[in-house]
C-alpha cells in the first residue's frame, strides 16, 4: 500500500518488495531473449538525453507502438533500452504489466481511467550505462490536465555506484519547465517556464531488486552513469488518465488504441 501523504509531499514513493525476485529474473530473461532475436542495422539509433539526437531518427519516432532497440550514445555496441510498447506487444511483458497489483496501485493513486501508455526496459550496463539528465516525465507525455505517473521497477539492486535514480524531493510542486513534441514535422524541445530546479539536495533512491518507485509526472529526477561492475536493469511504465486529453503534438504516437489493465 502506498503512503499517499508521503507521495503528495515528496513527489515519489518507494514500495519495497512490490515484485518477487523470481518475476524480476523472468523479465530479465525475457529481455535477453528479445535481444537475441534482434538484428541491429548498420547504424542503430543512439539514445541520449543530452542532445536528443535520436529525435531525428524515424526509428525512434515510430517506436510508440512497437518494440525497438536503442544503443548507448558513447558505446553504440551496447544497448541502452528497449521501448516503447513491450506491455502491448510481448506476451510476457503484457502479462506482467497488467498484473492486478498495478491496477490496484493506480486506483490508490486516484486514477479514474488508467491507461498504459509507454513501457521501457532499461539496461544501464556495467561500466557503460549512460547518464539520464534531470527531467520531468510530463515533458514527454503531456496531458491536460497533467496526469502521467511513472512506475519504475528495480530488476537489480540500485545504488549510487551503479546509477540509481536521483530525485529532487518536493520538486513536483513546481511548474512544467519544458515540452518535447512535434512542431510541424520536427521534434523539438520548447521552454515553457524558466523557473530553475529547486535548490534541494538530490535524494539518491537506493533500492533493492523488486522495489517499485512511483514518480509524479512533474517530479524532477535523473540518474548518474553506471561506472560500477554491476548492471542496473529496470523496467519502467508510464500511465496516463484517460479522462485527460493526450496532447496531439506529443512525440509518442500510436496507431493501436491505448488499453488499461483489463
């Protein structure tokens, strides 16, 4: 059960032992099977939060309703993530993502019509796992009114050494700073509000395997590079409320309809 008062105060909640270890291992094994059947092209799409260069690639733009593979910016022979519709296309990820425990959590959070919009398997491999810059999830998945919630599941123990999540406690009470979406045929980042990030010490969300971190869509969060000898794999889902309007200029577009937990 989530502590709603703490979530409202901090903008994040940590639910320990939310998923059994065996299920974490099963997800990792399934991801490795997907990778084994992936054939990278001559120039695979690099994913970087520093310059958003991937936004120019059609492969990235069309990934909202597909299973696509993205490599690290600095080490393109290593995978950064798989996205963005594992929860709809792959049977194993579909079963996991629509487990009743997630539906119950969405109800606790007050979501009237929760919809699974995006899913991502994050590798953060040993020694090469790239940095994720400070951002708000609502920058990329805007609804009116704001409704996006991030569910981040640790598939390995995550700590400061291997690039755990960092958060600015209470920062979700500030405005949405940026918007990333279509302007004509181009994907661009626009500044909506120049308010700086809160002057707060980042909180390292060090968690054990099987822990679920719930992230408010306006919470500033990030992660450092993984320079350790241990991987930091994770599975992330983003929910929106179907009672809110999903903005037509969002980068993530789908031909298939959104579904909830049924």
